[in-house]
C-alpha cells in the first residue's frame, strides 16, 4: 500500500509539472512563400490586460514584431475602417493572430499499483488499492498567419496546453508553440 501511495503521488507531481503544449491541428497554404520581416502580433481578447500581455510576448519573438495594441487602440478594435488605415501605415508583411478557443477537461485513471504482469500471484497484493482519478484541463488556442498584402490565410495551427499554472504560463507556452512552428515552416528565418 505504501508503494502505491508513492507511485500515485509521483504521477500527480509529474502531471502537475508537465505543462506541455502540443499541436492538435495544422494547415499551410502550399503555394505561399512569405518570410516575415515586419510582423503585427494580435491577440483577440476583450480584456485589455490579457491582450497586452500576450501581444508583448508574441511581438518580442517575431521578426520586426509590433503588438497590435500600440497601433490599434482598444476602443477601435471593431472599427474596420480605422484598422485598415492604421495597418496601412505600418508596412507589415505578415500578421500573426492568436485567439483562445476554449477549455476542456479530461479524466483518466491513474494506476494505483505496479503489479508484475508476468506473475499472476503478485496481482493479489494490489487488489485493495483504490482507483485514483486525475482530471486535466486542456486549454486550446488557435494561431494564424495572414499575408498583409492580400489578406490570405497562409498558416494555421491549433494547440492544446495541459494544466498551465496560470494565464502567464499559458501565454508563454502558446507563444513558444506558434513561433517554433512558424520557424519550422520557414516563415521565420
């Protein structure tokens, strides 16, 4: 029973520390050959603080990155005419847009014992161990790269981050995800 408690505690600790971001969907326009030199970083949010935090992190990692809040004030985000005028002055070649898609939960059974699968009689020592459930929260974000010149979607990826400690960590993991994937696709050199 003591061995079981150690295994369960270790699994829970590892699950809590293993904040990982993985790609769950990916698409690229096979005909597009853009290399980012001056990029607008956009995080779609109605919360100004969250928008600034994510855009600052994203712009810092993109070539010639500019957070959109420096170009487009919060009160003008929905005004398309203002957006077009402001962005035309910037000389951007690409726009990276991130948006929060949602949160789902996933519950799994954590093995309560570690019986030897080759020895039938060892199973009986674990028969009384409780079944332990672990619930993870999966945060999904969608990231897109658009060509500024023609407004076409060039690349899109959807990521899931498991159990981030806070919004700041979620932003770090998600920005890292999008930048690494844009580098792999050759948009950032």
